[in-house]
């Protein structure tokens, strides 16, 4: 039997990268996936491809910096299926590579809106449905940078650290209602967002990322997706308040090599 058979899952930032891989993996495991993103063409095509492969998938435009979009995505899933079993707060942006005193207020507020406030809002609108059905699994995407320092990424690390703190708090608060809340901290993953950073920052960033991971490589989105499927499944029924590090050993033995950056 598929691990997520008949489950209803909402995934933000699902048009590419880690979110795309999570949606694909959950659909293959039997979930009806509701995909949210701002890349409408890619998102619609992805949902159509999943349906053509025999899976259940719907796409809705969702700018996670807009409260109405998040509530609309979740409400759409519940209206269509009658329930919500899984929420993956995955959408994020990367603003960094600069000392904190050089970051503008506009950059700060933009990053917090997408990387932190969206997580709060996703949980805010998902929890009433999960409370009513006395079950649910919330997975919040954190980051290895919430555990270790990297020059130029104070704001990003702060947002991801806050995601982990919120995750632990909600796990304690809603555990008695059979709602599990966990986070995932990826290391450097082969995604379009990181490809963009390599182009923007330049230098030896790609080489540095490889050297920083004890496994000697960066990760693939599918590897993070497998962790998400596990946390969403009944196999993780006694797992809550946990941050699952899918980081190639980065946070266990940081190999910070600033001379390569």
C-alpha cells in the first residue's frame, strides 16, 4: 500500500526545486496534492503531468507573502476533498551574501514575509481543519543555516531558526490533538534557487559548497522529498517536534571554507 494513500496534501513553492520533488513523491505515494506557487505556467504544467501519470493534483496561484493566497490554497483543498492531512510550508527565497549592516529594510521585510510569516499563516489556516479532524502532519522547511553560521546570511539564518522554534512550540501545543509538527533542515541542494545564487555571487561558491559537506557533494531535491514523505506518513506517527537534517553532514562537522568564497 502506498505510504500516503488517500491523504490530502498542500505544498507551497511546488513548481520547482525541493517543493516540486516533494509534491511528486507524495503524489506517487497516493496523496492528492494541491500545489501552490507563483510560477503559474510551470505549476499548471506540473499538475497536468501528474494527472497524466494517474495521480491526483491541483495547482493554484499562491504568493505566500499574501495572506489571501495562503488561505485560498488551503480552503480550496478542503472544499474539494473535505479534509487536510498534510501541510508542507516549503516556499522560500534567498536574500543574503551581504553583511547585516548592508541589508536594506526592504530586503529584510521581503525575506521575513516569504520565509517566516508564510509559515505562520500556513499553520494558522491549516490548524483549524486538523483540529476538527483530530489529525494532521505539518512539515516546515528550515535550513542548515538555522544551525550554523555562514558569512552574509544573518537574516536568512534568523528566519529559518525561527521556523524551527515555531515548529517545536506547535508540536507541544497541538500534540494532544494528534497533530504532528516537524521541520526539515536541508544542506545545500541542487535547486534553481541555488543555481541563481551561484550566478549572482560567483567566485568559487559552487566549489565551496561541495567542500563544506562531509559527503563531498551537494544534495538532490529527491533526497529531501523522501524525508518529507516519511514525516507525513504513519511511519512517523511518534515523531513530532523534530528537525530532520538532510544535509550531507554539514551541521555535524562544518567545513566552512571562506577562502573559497
